[in-house]
């Protein structure tokens, strides 16, 4: 199983979304969002033969990042090796062009 590493920028964005959800709905909603994102990423840590193309976004592809789509709205930009899955960005999909 790969080790999951979430870089500070991505972690900050995940927590910002969780904070907004907690204020907008219920306090538990933010915590559930964080847990849901982590569970989603851990499913990819377990896979043995990961093969993802680079992101379609030129800026992210230029940094050699691959992308996952979370809940049809969020883009998770990451790099993976045999031992790690490192998340660099957690971005609202509407912001990418």
C-alpha cells in the first residue's frame, strides 16, 4: 500500500472547504467532507498498478501532475510512485480552464 502524503496547499484547501461546509450546513458536515476525501484518496493508495495520464490542464501537466476528479466538482492534482501518492493541489473544477 502506498503512503498518502497531502502537501500543505492541498490540505489548506480541503480544510477551507470543510470549514465553509460546517458554517453553511452543520458542524459535522465539514468533518465528514474531510473524512470522505481521505477515504477516496486511500482507495487509490491500495491499488497496485496505478497508471494515470497527466492532467489536461496545461499548467498542472507542466508540473507533471496527474488528476483525479472528486464528486464531479473537485480536481485533485497528484504525483505517484511505487511507494507514495502525493497530493499537491485540491482545486474547484470550475477554476480550471
